[in-house]
């Protein structure tokens, strides 16, 4: 825990975290966790059932 606290105080990960945040925004993400299926994000804000339905639909196209 001491190492964690020291590194957080030094802000050594700030640049990397900001780069990841910007990449997510560029990809159109609004929140985390985020899931992509076939290059498109799946909204799971109401539950993972939406992800299950999207995967099922992708595997069984009509």
C-alpha cells in the first residue's frame, strides 16, 4: 500500500490515464465499463442482458 500511495502522490500515471481517457472519448465512449461488438459499442447501462442480446444477434443474423 505504501508504494501505491507514493506513486499516486507522484502522479506518475497521470499522462497514461489521460491518454486512455482521450482514446475512449475518441471512440465514442460515454462511460465504463464499455463493450465493443463488431466495432460498435454496446450500451450496457441497463444491464448485461443488452450485451447478451447483441452477441446472440451477431451470431445468428436473420
